[in-house]
């Protein structure tokens, strides 16, 4: 059983603490950071994963039991890590706690403590690197989303350009039709004018013909009068 007590929470830097591991009281180290607790938890998981360490949950701690971590010890140790949020509201702080225990009596305990401290100190730039990686992935996702939106917008522009080109062609075709109709109108107007002239000539000829008809009718009546005269004389 791993129990924390008497942790001295400082504003920054690695601080000494004491934890109980089963019946043993062992030194531990804490680190305070203003980074989001979930970010730091994920960073710790990734750091242990990078070291190819098998981990498990032990009473709220992420533990790597019976492992060899060269930068901490060449002997077998069990590493316990915990990332939690402490304080309230504006005074909240993320606290990282790390300790290492071992049954290997050949391990120099002072050297082990120093290496654990250094390992936790090195976690500070690792958090920054991990956060940068997370931000980069988020921005890459945003970039892909933006590129997709740009491609969609470009496709829309291309589609609209095609629609515009199609509409412009239809306008040009209609203008050509108008020109053809305008020419037909001109031709029809000319034909109408020619026909009106012909009607005028026909009317003149008709008047002349009607005059001749009148003259012929007069001659007929005159001849009829002569015929009637001679008929009466012959009776």
C-alpha cells in the first residue's frame, strides 16, 4: 500500500516529500506546475510508455513495478508516479509525485534518490515537449480541417465559375438569336413595305380598270339603245 503524507507543496521546483510504501517509509519528490492536470497525466503516461515500461494502477498511482530504468538505477526498482490537482479555484496547482523503492540491497539509496530527483526534474522539459506535440497535432488537425474547407470552397468556386460560364454562353446565344430575329424583322418590314407599294400600284390599276369598266358599261348601254331603236323600227 502506498500512502502519501506530509507533502510540502511549494510554488515551483522539485521538493522532497515522504511516502509510505507498505510498511516502509521512503523519500519521494514532488513537482508543482501550472499546466493542466490532464495534460500532465497524459505526459507522464507517455513518458513511461516511451521507456517501454509496463504500468498498472496502484491505489491512485501509476506504477511501473520491478523494472530497470537506466537513468534511475541499473538494478530492479518499482517506480510510483502520481499526478493530481491540489488547491481550490484560482489557487489550483498540478502536483507530480514520484518515488522509487527496491529490495535490491546493492543499490545505493542516496544515488537512487538523486536519480529520482533528476528524473522528475527532466520531466519539466518533457511536459513542454509533450504539450508542443499535442498542440502541433491539434493544429495539424485544424490545418487538415482548414484545407478540407478550402478545397470545398475552391470546388464551390469552380462550380460557380462553370455556372457563370454556362450562363454567359446562354446570354451570348440569346443575343445571337436576337440578332437573327432583328434581321428577320428588318426583312419582314422590307417585305411589308414592298407589299404596301404593290397594293398602291394595284389600287391604281384597279381604279383604271374600274374606269374602263364604267366606259364599257356606257358603251353597252349606248349599243343597247341603238338595238332597241332598230328593233322598234323593224316591227
